[in-house]
């Protein structure tokens, strides 16, 4: 622990956005530039680490291909340990940390151990994934609102809120962390008369590697499997899926190409 009078052990939880590094907020970039330590997840684009200063401690604490670097309890302890050792810890989490991201949970642990905390919102993949396909979560005449759900409870059961969603076809349902249970979710919706409800699944939304499957509740599991979609992916169920942009995989890749060519255009 430093003896500097300016030393303040603290935690800032920062939303990294849905994938595209340009979707990080300006405040998020400024906070990263002021970090002494960054604990970052697998869903946070590695390109965002370029915003940090030389000498910043960068610690990967995420999960990839079933490998978990640290348990949640260990991450909580790392936050406290690094804060008292180095000062400003930034916890960089994909999407928005308060949308099924355990962001407030980590802040509460930090506060209980005497750390100052701050929250910097991020663009949630719950909205951005659908939007990247041209699908608005709400649209006049098609949706009365939208709900964002996780697919399962802590003990691995299908979330009870899915039953309510299946009974409410006029409300868009967006499901995170549910691809492995897609067939079960579709069967539930079909059981309550929703077999014809439009459905979409998008993987790596906003990135050049984005891929999607669009169909109905009746066939979306088969379409997603045929397309070879894998996690992380977002499921969208509702009439708003009818508004999906044709050729939905092009925009992210095209925008990436345009960014790559932009320096040459300026020289010309």
C-alpha cells in the first residue's frame, strides 16, 4: 500500500458495451485511462485495453470455453486486494454491468471493505444485439414493451419469468445466456400458442464476426444449430423480428472494413 496522500483505494465498474470497441462510452475510456489495475472479462473486447496507461496491471478474470479463471468470490477478493495495493481498480465487464453482470454485487463487496465505488453504464447487448439486425425491442403496433431475461436460475432450471413471457406475445422477449436451452425455451413458447412468433438469434453482435439466424419459435432452434451459432448469443422473440434488416450480417463487417480503409481515404 502506497503512502501517497492522494492514494484512494477504489473500484469503478465499467460497462464495455456489446463488443464493438467504438461502443465504449467516453467516460468509460477516460476511466480506463486513469486505472491502476483493470480486471477484465472475456466479453470485454481486448482492444479496449489500449485505453490504459503503460504500467497498468491487466488481469483477465473471465470465462472462455468453459474455463473459469476465477470464481466470483475470488474476483471479489481480488478487487479489494488490488485496490489496497495499487489504488484505482477498474472492473471492465461486457455490455452493461447491471444487466445480469453482477456489477452491483461486486460494488457491495468493495464498499463493505471500505472502498469508494463508482458505476459507468455500458450499452447493453440486450438492446444492441437486436438493434444490430435492425430489430427494435419496441415498435409502434408490434410491441407493447420488452423484457430482458436470463434463461436459467442459479440452480440451472429454466427461469420462471419465461412462462410469463410465453403468455405475453405482445411484449418482446430478449433472453441472455440461453442458447444451450433454446430448444426448451422454444417448446415452452409453442406450448402457449407461440409457435408462429418470429424469432432471432445473434452471435457476436456488433462485431465483424457477427452471425444470425432468423425464423419462428417453431424452427429457430434448428436454424441456429444449422448456422453453427455458439455462445455468446442473444435470443429475441416477438413480432419486432419481422423488421430485421435483409442481409443482416453485413453491417458490422462493412463498418469494420470502412474503419480499416478510413486512414487511406484521408491520405487520398
